[in-house]
C-alpha cells in the first residue's frame, strides 16, 4: 500500500451538495467575501471556491447525485485570520450557527454552521 508523502494532502477536492446553486453561491460569497466561479461539468452545475494551486480546492455542486445533509462527513473551511468574522455573517446570509467559536487549544478555533442548503459545515482558524 502506498503511503501519503510528506508533501501530499489527504484532501485534494471537496464538493458541498446544494439544491439551489445560485442561492448557495450567494451565501458562500457573502460569508467569505469572495467571488466564486460558476461552471457546468458532466451535467452538474458547479460553483468553484477560489484556490491557489497546488492547494486542495472544491465547489458547490447541484446534481441528482448530490444531496445536502447534516449527517456524515464534515469538511472544515479555512476562515483565517479569525473565524468570528465569518460567523458574524452567517445568519444575515440565511444560515444558522450551530456551534460558536470554540477554542481547540494551540490548534486555533473551530465552529459549525448549517448553510442555506441544509449542510453542516465546519470552520477553522488560527485565531
């Protein structure tokens, strides 16, 4: 079995399932103050998060195979420098904070929210 190397990320791509791509894109653009890039691929509507290669990246995806959920795997989005700035925009944008900014010691802080599509998503920041 091949092992992950020191320069390899365990995560290289993520997809957040959505039922309304335009609503979801507006939500994530609002809370992170970014511009996302819509596209269509293999019959799926997608909106790409900004990313710099070779870092992992991902997208919002709407298709018959993508179902929003608060159960199962959870991804943590980077909310540096301080996730409280992102948390403060979530409810105004139509989401719900389910766990406030919580210290995880020397590893920074984390929080959870439910987006406009019904997904539970984590946030992480160093502050």
